[in-house]
């Protein structure tokens, strides 16, 4: 494997039309941060680049909905996103944005360089145009009837009712969401990156030279290449974005997919205006992209083709993309608010960034989609971080303060069990390196936690609190070895749990540490004074988790209500048939549950002529049926009587089913005479 002098690490640019959630953190940013912190600990030259993606149609749509400018939208969410990353210890060297002056200039320069080399092709096509608004319409600005399911409000790129991908031409009766008018087809010219002309070298570079890429990445790339690549538009008709920097391109901007990845380079240039090129143009620099699976094609095929067409940039050495993280068994959705937002998490779980980092890494969707649940979150915190790692550290420090006034004791002669324990973690550094170098962060975290398990078991087995009654020299050896394991844990967990590792180093007074120290048994010297013992982690109670689960259940219920649609109208009936149904109003004289029938209520109704008994299956929605006595209800008076549970029911009580399935009685708004007909 080639040795590189330095490494440039990038993370997918989050879209600045909303905050970031746990799916973003698990799929991209925590893995990238683990890797960068690991390289820094090793003393390697590494640059960590992030930023917000701030152009494109979704931002213009949100701005239009809120009655503000696109710049207002991106300013708001860039600030929220950047703070979330800072709060969770994502240690970017720079986190900038694609609306910066540096980015606009560099994106324009790269386009012009490729353009001047003849690297684009020009093509004209017909697209929908809003004559009233005087603009071409992006797919999301067009709605119409879905040809597949009949949804009247399908978008020009997808029907959100049936999930089918669409093109605007597929829609029945399309209209503009901007003006409401019917759009017309009008010819427009755009520039395209001819990916088909890059196919041969991409096939060789990916399929032959990068077989070490993760199977999900390699497989998706192979699938695209096997289907054959097609030219891809790099410009579009829009007023929000970087203007296409050539004559005849008025009203056109760079397509967001073209402009966004250039943000990695422009952000580097913004940080290092005099030396940025060595991070992007030197063959001795290794380029790593951390992304989610929805960005694989852009970072493995499209962006490399752009860089190759420009001619002076290095290509990525690896793209360790992850799959998606689901939430409580359902796909995370920002539009449905089905997410755990990072800024809201910290409001409920202050100072628990590392707990979330730990759980997301332990459940990382490295090879397949995985699931985040609040119960698992609680279990991993209480059963692993608290009961194993935290318990060991607390015991080691508390016992040292108790027996040795907080000073690291001298080690006496090691017995066989001590030596066996040492042998179990002597190879931890090599094991962690093998896993981290291959982007297997989930397994690496497990290896680090195994070191905590070794320490916890060692203290539990040796029981120094009992040995102290007879042999303090033995206690000194036990505590000396335990503290060395604790110091190793501070190093091993640094890439994964930076906040708790910093806290542990302060408790141990471990002022200098390095990756090369991992596995050593002399990180703390006899006589070193420890700091105060504190809990590294604390338990999370059921009430806290129940609150979060209920919050999601409420969200799901609200979504179901919002998505509710009326059933299709039943077959047409004649007026004469309708006239046969005798609907009347009566007063409830008595109402009670039917014994041994959970769903049935027994009504006694005054119907204006006499009294009648009617059974209705609404008991679940009226737990206190006595409260209905004296109210009026609508019922079908000429419904054929039938026996239910041995009781003759003489009619049917009318009720309506709400969006959440709840049955509600149909009742007159004001009191009327019993027996009056509903017409």
C-alpha cells in the first residue's frame, strides 16, 4: 500500500434547509471524526474539511414558503448545523459554506477551466416554463396528478403518496406551484458533463484499482458502470446559485451537484489560502470522502470525472460510505419530523454527547441499514458505559483515594493472574489500528470496550476492598495495574468519546498522551497524584426514555392525521333508495357496557314514539358511558333488528371514524324533539 505524506478528509456537506439529526451523525460525521482524531493521535498530517451545502431548489422552496430570501434560510440553518457539530465534538479544521466568496470564485474557475478544454457538451431540450412567473420550473415547482396512483398533488420528480419516481412530463394536468398557472414547454440550453466519455478510465480506476473499497460502495459503482453512463447537466434555470460564467448563460446557475463538492476545495482554500493546493493537487496527499450511500455515485463517479476533466486535482483514495440509520424501525424523515435532532437531544441530555456518539458507533450502519431505538440507547448507556467502563474507572479512583491518599501506588511482584490480565490488553493498539485503518469503527469501539471489560473483571476478581484487610502490598499492585488500564482507556477511547476521555485524563492527571502510548503499563508513575474521582457516566432512567418514546409516538400520530385522506365515494345510489333510510334523533335514557363484550355499549333510546334498545361497538371510545345519559344521538330507526350477545338491537347508532381510527357519535348541535327525522 502506498505511503502518503498527508490526508485530506472531507464529510458530505449537509443541506442548509434544516437542522441535522442522528442519522447524519451516525452515517458520516462521527465516523469521520473518529478517523481524524485517530490520525492526529498518531501524529499524522491531516486536514478535516466540512461545510454547508447552500444552493438548490429545496432552499428556494422553503424561502418562498416562509416569505424570506434563500440567504435568510441558509444563514439560519448554517448557524444551527455548525453549532450542532461543535457541540458533539466533530473536530473540523474548518466548517464553511458554499455561499462564501471563495467558493463562488473557485467553482466558477473550475467550470471555466473544463469549459475552455471542451470538457462539456451543450444540449437543448424542452422544459416546463411558467409564463406568468417568467421562469423555467424545477421539478419540485410542478405538481399534477400521478399517473400511477391518482394522487392529485404529485411533484415533478416524485409522488410522495406512492413513492414512484417521476419526470414532469409524466404528470397529468401539471401546474406551477409558483403562480398556479398551467406551464408550457419551452426550449432551453444547458451544459452537460459527458460521463459516457469518462466511462473507460472510471471502470479501470474503480473496478480494477480499488477493489479494497467497501462492498456497498464498490457494488453501487459497478452497477452504475454496467448500466452505462450518460451525460449529466451541470447547469439549470434558476435564480439561486452560482451563475454559469460564460456568455449566453444569463438566468442559469451551476447545478447544485456540480457546485457542492467543490466546496471541499474552496473551504480548504479559505482556511489555507497559501498552501491549499498541496492538500488537493499533490500525489502524496491521500483524499478520503466520508458520505452516506445516497452520495456514492456523486463522490465515486461524478466528482472524480469533474476533477479529471479539470486536470490538476488528485482523486479520492477511498470513499467509506455508510448505509442509512433508521429510527425506531422507520426511515428517518425530516419532512415528517421523524428524527432525533441534535440540538434538541442536548436540551434533554445535557453533557451526554459521548453517550450518543457511543450508541451511534456501536450501531453504525457500516454494511447495511441499522436502527436507533431509545430502549437500546438506554441499555447501552446503563449496561455498558455505566456498568462496565464507568464502574471500573470509579472503583479504581475511589479505592486509590481511600487506600493511598490519591497517589499511584508502587507495584509489587505480579502474580499469574496479573500477568494474564496484562497479556489480554498488550495487543490492543495493533488490533485497534487494524480496524481503524480499514474504517471498521463499530468493531474498533467494541475492542476499546473490551479493554474496559478486562479492567472491570480484574477489579471484580481481585476484590482489593477485601484484600485490604490483610495485605496492603497486594492492594498496591492491584491498584497500580488498574490505574494503568484506566490510563490506556483514556487513550483508546479518545477518538470515539472525546469528552469523557478528557474528563478521565483530568481525573488521572494524565497531561500528555499519544497513540504510541497505547498498551504501555507505565503511563502513570508511582507517586503521581490523581485528581478527584467523578462519575464518567450516569444512569438514564425509564421516565426519561418513556418521554422520548412518547414524543415519537405523538409525532407518528400527528403525521397519520396530517396524511389522512377521505375514502373514495361509494357507488351512486338513487334518491329513492336514500329515502328508504329513516334517520332520526333520540335521547339517551341509559347507557352501559354489555357484560363480557369489550366493544359493545347498550343504549336505551327515547325515539319520540316509545323506547328502544340499540347496541353499538363504540365502548373503547366512551369509557364512561353513563356520561352519555341525557345527550341526543342520531340513529337509523328502520334498520333490521338483530340479536347480539342475546340482546335484540333495534337500530343503528351513527358515528364517524376520525383519522386516527377513533369513533365519534354523530349528535345534533342543539337539542331537538325526540323522533325528529334527519333529512
